[in-house]
C-alpha cells in the first residue's frame, strides 16, 4: 500500500495540539463556518449521505441515513455522542479526545446543525480523565470564542454541549443504554421501536453518533464526498454502502509496537501486524487475532490476509469490523484461556435484563471455569455451542447486541479451534471427559 497521509491524526504530534489556537492554525472551524454560511441542514445531511460515511463505533450504520430518520418538524432534538469506548483494546476515540478535541467538537457542531439539535451530550467513560479534561477545556475555549452558545457566527444557530461522565459499563456503548444512563437511570437498553430518532433522550428525537464518526464530518465538508469515497473499498452491490474513508486501527497484544494508525478502510490484518505493529513479538508466530474488539470473534493466522473493512471479517465467520481494534495473540496462547477471559468479560458486563443473555453469558463463564479446573467434559463444548446459537438479536432473543458479541467468541473458538479445546479437556480430565449426565455441581469445584 502506498504511503497514506493522515487526516484524522494530522494534528496530534503538534505541540499543544489540543488547543483552539493550534487547531485554527491548521484550518480548524472552517468547515462549520462554511456550513453555517452556505449550506442548509438538509444540504449538510445530503452531503454526508453522499459520502457514505458509516458509523465507526461498531455497527457501521450509514451516518447521513441515521440523521435523515429524525422528524423534520420536531421542536426539540438532542445529539448524544458516544465516547464510552468500552470495547476491549480500543483506544482510537481516546486519542482523538485527548490530542485533537476541537476536531471532535467541530464534527459535533456540524452534526447538530444538520439535525437541528441545539443540545449535545458527550458521554465519556470515567476511566478517561485526560480526555474529559481536554474536552472540557476545548468546550470552554469554544464558548469564549463564540463558537458555542447563542447565535453562533451570527447565523441564528444555537448550540450547547455538555459533558457527562459514565461509570465504565460496557452496556452503555449501546445507544439506548447510554441514553438511559444519561437520564440517571440503570443502563438497561430499551426495547425498539420506538428508535432514538423518534423517542430518545428525555423522550425527544435523538441521534447517537460515535466520536470517530463525527471527527470525519469536517473533512467531508471541506473536501467533498468524492474525496472521502476516493479511499477505502467501493460498494459491490446496491445493498452494500461500501467501506469508504479513513479509519483508525488500534493494534495491541503480542506485537512489538502497539499503536493506533490511520489508514484507508480495507487494509489487511496481516499488514497491520507486520508493517505497523512491528510483527509478532519475541520472534514468535501469530496464532490468532481479534479483528475489531472482543465481540467480533477471532481470525486464525491463515485468515490474517482478510481485509478489515465492513464486509471482510464477516466473510471468514466473524461478526464484523467492530471498532477495528486488532488484538494479536502468539502461538503460546491457549484457546481455553482466551475463551475463559471472553466469557468472563461478557458475563460481568451483561446488564441482566434479557434472560437468554443473563443466563447464557453466566453459564458460559461457569462452564469455562469447569474446563479450566480440569473437570471439563466434551459435552460442555456442545452446551457452549448451543448457547452461542441461542442468544442475541440475530436469533431474536435479546433487546440489544451484547449477547451477539458474547456469542461470537464462542462460535469462532468452537469452529476454528475445536480440536485444541477437545485436547485440553481430554488431557486435564482423562477419566471424566466422556461423562454426560449428571455433571458435578460447579460449586463443588472449589473443594477439589
């Protein structure tokens, strides 16, 4: 791949990159000025629709299309900005908030103008103190410069932006869970419909966007939809919106140089590891990689040439691109340890509202505890397989997609590494691995 000139990360290495003066010196806030002086809200929505910008938070839903769902005559519209970033090994939003917060704020301003929102809430996880501080400083600078508040740039457009600290719950990455938390309630995702575009925050029409998604918007305004679509992977059929524009890829785990790198959508997992991550550490070989956050599942080493766009991971049995946070595991990593960590994580983060998710994630974690303790049975793998096929939005059993994220590590581990799982069970429980019923109660494991 030819050298790519960063767009989203263009300013981050400049001294005081988080300040208004540095951002303006690089042309910052020209996009919002252009929008307010020459474009209507409808024009702005149509421009973003034409760019085919898709959400960078995980689901990949077309941003302009989401904006167009809002009622045209609603007197009150809110924008909620998802800065929770709780997907394991994901830190691209943190970099933007800490090192170029004004780029994020300009994207929010344009998004609010396009959707006629006069109030925006940025939902920041409490474990990001520097991001919170930098955003707060940037917001205050904008108020002082007349970029926020009443009658911005004499345009008649009013906008207030508020920061809200979350308590670091994975479920708050789901848009209605975020809204419930924002309202001061338990973060239980809402049954849909109604969708947030009709009834969201405080029961008013609401649009929810991710930090990285909105950071792209000023560049689309400045450079045009065709420029944005000159990068990435084009659409292959009318139902595919394509995978256009730049993307921030996080690379961590067993690599020599963990980093966040900006590249056009469609780079392969192998290129990320070898060229940008410095290769697998300690001279070892790669065994597997998480393509975009733990909820996306697993790539085997033979699948490392998979392009990481919105369609690529799905072609090799993963849930999707997710947050594009690649976590690499070398040949020494046990699939049993990986799966135990994944099951334990989702059991802890399930809100418990939906029975299939609450019980399915809990029992998956308990079964992995049994296998790790040396009491596993081959029957347990069948039970895990059944759980993976019975929970989530896609089977139609849960309100939100957390259960789908919990199911995919199970599906991929069982489908791609079943031999290793069976070998571990036989080796650690040679006398009982064929047992089927009844099984030892899990509470008894502590005494053996």
